[in-house]
C-alpha cells in the first residue's frame, strides 16, 4: 500500500472531554466514577466469558471501566489506548478501585497495567492472553490499521483464545435505513433531531469514524486476518419508546424480521478465535 494511503487519526482528537461527553457510556461513568459498566460494555463483556485466573487485554481501554471490573473478578487485566487522555483516565480509575478496596479491607488479586500504545504494534509477548477486547475501536481505525491490529491481537492471544468485538453504528443502518427513519421523523415533526448525516447527531463522529462495519465487512476482515470460528451478529440498544401501536408494529418488523433487521439494527458484535 502506498505510504500516502496509510492514514491514521491523530491521538489528539481523543481528549478527556471526548471521553466524558461523546464516548458512549459517559453518563454511567460520571455517575458511578467508573465503578459500573454501561449497558453496551456490560453486554459486550459478557460475551468474553471471563473467568478468574485468565489474562485479558483491553485494546482501546478508554476510561478504564473494564479494567476496574476485572479487578473485582480476579482477572489479570492489561489495558492500552492510543490516546494519552484515555491512558491517564484508566490509571485514575484503577487507583480509585485500589483506594476503595483498601478502605473496605478487600484484597485485590492483581493490579491492571495501563499503557499508552498503538494497537498495530502491541507491546506484549506472543501467546500471552486468554481474551482480547476491542470495544468501540474498530470504527476509529482505517482498514489497513484494523487489519494490522487484528494480526497483532492474534499474535498475543493464546491458541484457543478469544477476541470479542463491539462496534457501532452498523454501516447498513446509516447508509440505507437511516434516510427512511429521517423521512418518517420529519413527517412527525421531529426532523430537527435527525440531521441528514447521521454522524452529525454526535458531531465529533464526523471526524473520528473512519471505518464503520456491517455483517459482511466484519466477517471478511477477520477471515483475512486468519481468524476462524467467527460469529458476527447485530443488536440494538433498548428502545423503550412510548409510541402508537402502528409505530410499535413497524419497529418490531424493522428490528426482528430479516432482511429488515440487517439494516435497522444499530450495533455489530463479533467473536473470533485466532488461527493457530
């Protein structure tokens, strides 16, 4: 690939303000000071089936909630993030858990390590981790970067280890379903909340989302990086809307019935095993 095509986003885009105002789950993080996981992180973490005694790598650890959660599970967790602000926030969350445990007389099995590092060149030995998490990172990596990150994660995972991915939005939702959703909302007088570019709902995403995924793109990328036992599926945040029976019926069709759900579901999940 020509050097000019090997783009990367500058880490300076990911400030503390970004993690506290735009990065999903910030409200739960602020309210609990990192002690609790948001719905998105909780659902994604459950897929890893993490057990005490395992080694876990959180690639793109962000604010550090996963690391704090792992401390309570007896898991040897390591976190790394491209952003300097994220690495510092994660260290602060780890320190807060140490303080809490000391105050309550609890002993912690191990303390997470937190590094400011690049997912394309992981500073860990081969065959070291049982689990690797890639939560809301994929969409921020250009395709060449994502492939290299997949290869590096496969290197540091043990044979039979597991990579767990969550990313949003589903590319097909933005490209094909959202324009219809927007038309309906405009007719309902709610158009102001639905800009033409769905990324503009959270404006910073216009700068940092460079590689959004769909069912096919996700599976193909993992396969090209040598993974097997690949499972990719879609889901959506709970809607909990108070709306008419007609709208509720349309929503059930959109979210529950193929092929419509392939376009209306918002989130992409994947689990894969490195080819060793």
